[in-house]
């Protein structure tokens, strides 16, 4: 009797299929066969097995001698006439088991039950192609893992011919990544290793443009020059109480390209003080407008928006969110398929949605009232904003299935995000009342100053009720006191707040996902987001893996929630610009490729056309790297008139990347770039002559934080950093350098002022074996000798207001104290400023209101 083989993508899915399909009409119960990793399921008519993700990969090319392709320019570009496949070594045993079942004589049809998407199609097709299995194929297209969803998909098996366009796009994605990744990695590695060594430089079709987005932002932060500005803040009193206002330029208009321009900012500090002086003690005329505004609920989640929200709300990485969503889909069967790029539902899904809402109303205590509200008030309306076939390709939005089981805390957090969003879309918009109050002080010279106050009150919660919002102002916000028509306000306090413009913030995973989705542009607008949906970097399913790959290759690093570009990452982008291969750094170009893959899925683009463009692009990268390497090799650099530290030769030569000894047998060599900083010729001459140069500024750490250091030639003739030479200068400490004394280990020791720091050589412990010290400049804040003595004596310094964070580049204020256990200074932050609306002012306002009432 002939049988049908069903191949799932993972063992857990194969197990679920064996349970659910046993309930299909005419299907018998499945028996579990095999042991350990070779388990499969079988009944009289069907066999179910699974892959474990990808089992097959594109084969690496070989060199002219049939061995591994050498890392040399002369074998590039590597563009095979036909791509060959090979088993992935770690999962080869599983591949053999799947192919053994597929080749059985009683198997006459094979069903592809891998994940319903581009990668699932590729996993299945590569297995059959490598195994040379040529049997009829059907497609099981599952959008959810509930029993009913599996049975519905089984009843509607698709013919394999319907999958041809998806297969073409899947193979093009795989082959283009292979071509661009392999050739660009090898070409860049050859270029950067041309002076010796093996400087592996990984690059790829999606990962390198993603890195370029981060590198561009890093350079914007580095080159940013802050501009001082001032704001004038005021506090006014009226009969009903007090309110704050901020001076605005009523003639201000937004300037194109100037992101720092604001109506409240004054670029001349003297102008701000002039406003303060002329307004003090004055009264102002109050005008006010109130305007209702509606705010619709956000749309349903696709994977990228879910990852962004989970990152912002909970600090989940994109990979963690995907794993949690996959677990909620596969294991718990509480969510629909997560690897989707759609935020809409099928138009025939209204009945299923209604059943899901009913289930939530019965089984989810927290959300039950809102689910019942939807049904009771007939809010389930099939609008195009929710149900729209034109906005769905392979999969629809992520929604609950109606099933509720016990979850881990992270799983519960993610499920609640999806469940609340699912219910919220059926509620009416939230309605706010926005207040704009202008207090204008007129002066005799015909000049007037206007102070703006805004307020926002929730009038009707609408969908925000699902998130616990109630009528009134938001939590932590003060309600704006009312004013009467024509009432004047007395200016009680006025101050000038000086600040400076801030550099753009570094990306975090939420903002990086948004930038990847918009091919380098941060997209918040829903319509623009949809327009760019087909031109993003990668797909919702692959973006998390791209970020993790960049971290694994040490091109980027997480620092809290921020993502920093490392020196290696910046060097890669710099090298691509140097050789002119800017196409590989272009998010827009890669976004266009992704759009073409989508067109191919829809049958609008032929596979050969796409691959021809990719091959041309690959060849261009290789030729640019080769050409620039040749150009630099032939370039003549001036010799360095300095002794070789190793052999004493009187002259050193330089290449485009190194300073080297003229004597071939010596082997002394120093790279020109150290910690992402160029060692200039005059600096190199001093280093080789004196064996030391510095201190030098402009070095960058792994997290791209700037630091200063000296350089020295060590005993092995390698360049080493020297961070502080105070301990070497101890013999030179003289009495005229003493600025105070402190008690350490029950004895009085002296505090010295050296060129760079304040130094106590006799205060030593494990953390400060050479003595304790405080730099004269700490985070760009100058430290006075008086404050240094204070903290060494165990006191708190005066409040310092000019520290600048290395991480955020923002100014902050703090006291310094000395952490003697760790041998270094630390911060103590001042309490936050109290709000102006004090109890005393409230009492004064009450008296004033009572007085006016009597009048």
C-alpha cells in the first residue's frame, strides 16, 4: 500500500502533526517509531518525520588543484556555473534518516510541512535536491499550530506548482548571500592582509549595510559640535493656582535640515537674560484654546513591531523576542505564526477572531472584561484597517489563538503585548483634550514676550482602557489649573536655563530594527512604513540573526540597551569606502534587492535577471579591492629618518599601512593604525628614536570610547600603551608639589600635584598598588586641587556641573567621593530638583483666590 511522507521543519512540529492529523477524516492513529533523534511517526497511510532546521548548505568552492579555495585575489571572484549542495556536518545523521524515509518504495507522495515561508521552502527543496528524490510534492501551509488550524491546512493542501515563485526567491536569497558574502569577505581579507598576517574581514549582503547604518550614526556622534542655547522658564499664578510656561518665539518656523531648531530656544544667551530682566514682576494676558484630538489604536503586530516594542518595554533582544514568540506558537500554541511581515488579517477570518475573543473572555481573567465589552457592544467590525486581503502575502498579523496555558514570566509579558494589542484594535479611538495656553507680557516699548503652556487630558479612554488608562491626566503629570476668560497672570518666578545641543542618540535594538525596516531611515509613520515594507534590510525573520551575527563577529557590541560599533566595525566600513565599494554599505541598494525578491515571490521578476545583477555586483567588489591593493602597492612613501629599535638601522620605510625596518632579516614592523588612530610620521619618528611618545589623544576603545595614552616600544619590540607614568616619576616628587595631607592606615601621608593628576604614592592597596590618584581631568570636568584634597580626606567634593558621559555624550552634574576599597573616585548624584508647585505656593494661591472672591 502506498504512503505519503510528511516532512516538518522541527521534531516538535512533527509530534504536533502526529497528534492533530490523527483526528483528520480517514486518518488512523500514528505509532511512534525509531529511537532518540531518529524518531518518526507512522500509520497505515502516512509517515511523519522532520528536519532540525537547515540540513543542507551550498558547497564551498574548490581551488584550481581541487583543494580548498585559497585566500588569494587571483582565484576571485568565485562564481560557480552551477551551485552544488552538501550536508551540514552537525546534522548529517538527521538528513540521512529523512532521505531514507523519502526513498522508501512505498512512499509515493511527499508533503512539505516546513515553516510556511521562504526559508521553510528552501529547507525542504534542498533536502530533496541533494537526495535526488523525484516524487510528487504537496504543500501544507500552516498559519497556526492549534489542532483546528492544522486540520484546516491539511484539508487545503496546496499543489507544489503554486510554490515555484517562492522556491525561486528562496534559492536566489541563498545564492546571492553566498556569492556576496564569500567573495566580499575573501576580497576584503586579502586587501587587509596584504602586508602579512591574516586579517579575516567578514562581510555580507545584509549585515554590512546594517553595520553601515550604525557606523554612520557613530561618526555623526563623534563629529558633533554642541551649540549653547538658553530657554526662559517662568511660573505664573492665577486665582485657581500656579502653572509653568516657557518663552517661545511666536514667529518661529521649522528650518529644513536643522534638527535642533525649536521655538523655545535662544541661541544668544544674552537675549535670554534680557527677556528675564524685562519680564520680572510683570503680569501677562492669558489666552487659551482647547482642542479635542483622536488617537486610534496601533495596528496589529508583525514580527518587527513586536520585537521593537518588546525591546523598548522590557529590554528583550530581537533574538529573545523571536524565540519567545516561536515558543508561544509551537510549544504553547497560544499565538499564530510569528515570522510575519503583515499587520492585517484575512477578510474571511472574522468568525475565527470572534471565537478567539470569546475564549479570552472565558479564560483570561485580566483581559476578560475587554473581550466581553467587544462582543456586548458589537465592536467586531470588519474594517480594512484590520481585515484586508490585499495586505497579506504568506502570513497574517500575529494574534492570539484563544488558547491559554501557564507561561514563564518572559513568555507571559510577550503574550500580553499581543493579546492587548489584539483586543485594542476593536475599541474606538481615545479622545484627548489638548490645551494650548499663551501668556503674553506686553512692554511699553511695543515689545511682547509670550510663554507657552500645554496640557493634555484624556476625556474618553477608548482603546487605552485595555492598557489601564483612565480619564484624566497621565500618571506622574500635574493637571493644568484652570483660568477665567480675560484673566491676567502674575509672573512669580523666572529663570534662564542654559544648555547645549546634544548629539543624536546611539541605536538600540528597537531603533535599529526600525532603521533596518526602512533601509536606513527611522520610520514611525504607518503609511510610510507600509510603502517601505518591501525595501527593508532582510526580512522580519532574519533581522534578529543579522544583529547577532554582527555581535558574534565583534563588529558591534551591546552596552546596556545601546548598540556600539567597535573599532573593527568602523574599520570595515572605512575600508569599503577606501576601495570605492560603497554599494555594499548602501542600505537602499540592499533594500532594493529585498524588494526584487518579493517581486519574484509574486511572479513579477525572473530568477536569472536577479542573479545576473548579483554576479555583476560581486565582480565589482572584487575588482575594486584588487585594483586598490595594486595601486597602493605601487605607491611610493617617504622614508622615516629614525633608528630601528630592534636592529639599529638608520632608516625605516613605510607602506600604506605600516612602518617597517629597511633590513629584510630584521622583521621590525609597526602598524600605522593603533586603536583606530593614525600614528603620524612625526609621532612615529619620536617613538622609534625615544622608545616613547605621548600622551596622545584620539584612541578608541572596543566600545568606541575615546581615551588618551602614551605609546612605548616594549622589550619584545611591540608597541604597548602607557596610561600613566606617575609611578615612574615618584623619584621626582618634591615638597613644592605637596598640596595637602590625608590619613591612610593610621598614618599621615602627603598628597602631591603632578602634571596630570593628584597623587598619593604612600596610599597603596591591591587595587592601587602604586598609590592612589585622581586625574586632573575626569570626563572633561576639570578637578581642582581643593576638591582633590577633600576627596582624599574622605569628604565630598563641591558639586561639579560639567561632566560629560562617554556613553551618552550628555552633560551631567555630580559630587566626587573617593572609593578607597577600589582605589578610584566615584560619583554621588545630587537629589532631583523639587517641583515649583510647593505646599507654600498652594497655600498662597488659596489665600489669593479667597481674596478675589470677596472682592
